[in-house]
C-alpha cells in the first residue's frame, strides 16, 4: 500500500526543508533560475529563446527530481523496501510539480507550447525517469555509506550536470567537442522528450537509449541483490554491528510495530516495585517485540516518554539514556534532583506510535527507607 502521508513527508524531506512553504519556495526559485539561465545562455548558444526555454525547463525539471532521489537519504534508518518505493514516487511527483510550474509560468503564456504537447513531454519524461531511477537510487545508496562516498557522489553529480545536455542543446558540433563522455552518459536520456517536441533539424539525440537501459539494468541487479540480503531491514542495521546475521533471523526484525511492552523479568504485570539505593543509578529494562530501528527510523517511529511523580506533581523526565537492541530496551538515569530521597519515586514509561499506546509503572523504594521501616 502507498501512504499519501509518507509521500508528502518524502517530498518535503532534504534540502527543501520540512514545510510546504519551503518546498513551494524551492520550486519558484528553480523557475527564476530557469528564466535567468535561458535569458543569458540563449544568445551565447545561438538558439531561439522560446525553444531553448522550453528545452531547458523540461531537462532541468527532470534533473531536479533525479537530484532529489540522491539526496533523500534515510537508508540507515528507514526500511530498505519502503525507502525505495517512496523515493521513486516522491521524486516523480517533484518532477511533475517542477515541470508544470516551469512550463505554465515561463512557456505556456508565451505560446511556446500547447497543452497537448506539455502532456506528451510529461509522459515521455516520466518514462525516461522510470529508466533512470534505479541508477540514481544506486548512487543514493553508495552516498549513504560514509563521508568519502558522499563527497565522491557529489563531485560526480556536479560533473554530470555539465556533461549532460541540460544547459546546452545537443548538436553535431557540440557532440564532437564533448566526445564519448556524452555518448556513454546514461543521463542524456532526459534530452529525448523535449527533442521530440522541438522540430529543429540541427538538433540530434546525443546518446543511444540502450546505454541508459544497460546502466539501469545493472542498477536493478544491484538493488535486487541488496533487497535479497537486507529485506525489510534498514541498511544501517545491515552494514553495522547492530544486527548480526544470526540476530537478523530473529522474528523481531520482521515487526514494524510492537505487539507488547513489558518488564524484562516480570511480563504479566504492569506495575513493578524495586528497592534501590539513592546513591546508585536507576537501571531498568523492558521488552518489545519490534525491529531495532523502531525508535530511530525517520517515519512511523516509536517514542519513549518517561514521567515521574514528585511533590504530588507529574513531571517529564528528560535526562535519561536508553538503548534498544534485539527486543530489549535498557533504561538508565540519575535520581531526579527535585525528588525527596526519603520518599518513594513513581515512574511511568509510555511507548507510543501511530498504532499503539503502551504504559508501564515502576515504584522505586529507597533502600534507606526500607531499612527504617523494618
């Protein structure tokens, strides 16, 4: 199933910022960029301003969506299969939004394109985007490995921007200057849709479609291999020591949401009492039947809230540490500074997500208080 809320989250993710206003500003800013580039470069390239603006709007809108696919990220925290699915649909929507805004603000009012031709470009460009998506998703996975790979992908992507016919329109002369770097560049496919609409004999398609298809097939094989290895887990879990191959077989890794939240040693009671010295740290453990990234993933994640009662007031406990691994949640904190050491401390643990609301209670009895009562 496809969640519209998840697609919306992905569309707003990354460099565009977390709000709809930021995303709209991002689209409008790209329109200003398209207007200025076409105004400055059309004379330099000797092209008609209208045709060049139409061509650049189409190619650049596709490039923006492909760039988004690389920068979405989330591989170390999100489910591998979910991330692939939503990256594709969110990037496709970004292309459609960017293209429609660019075309209908910059080109359509000037009579540079008809409504039917704009729909044709969207269909052609979406098909090209479908072919190129596995390539950029593979680059996104490689980018997430470490800082070095992130820098390498960034440099390669910037070089590809100038080697791909986006700013420049392909002709025999330009292709002879740029040589095989263009002919074997799979991303030159984004020039195809607008070239089918613009009828200018001097222009030529700069690459064989088979090059793009071969790169795409290789990327699909790579992505499928990782799917076989990782499954519904996140790449962060798979490539780190967080989950070993034996632990991966644990049934918890298949659960996106827990079905229970219980004390570690007493599973049939919600309330638990413990005697502990006020000089010691508070250490507790709980059980959850859910995958390891439950509290750290970017979406649909669980939240742990700890409340404590002191002076007949319920307060939030913020200064604590927790670690969740293989179904075991370890909790530790110091005694609250505003708590009377001669009184019992009541703790309430809340685990919430979009499906569940669990709560457990712990009563901590100071050892000194217990000794006096005896």
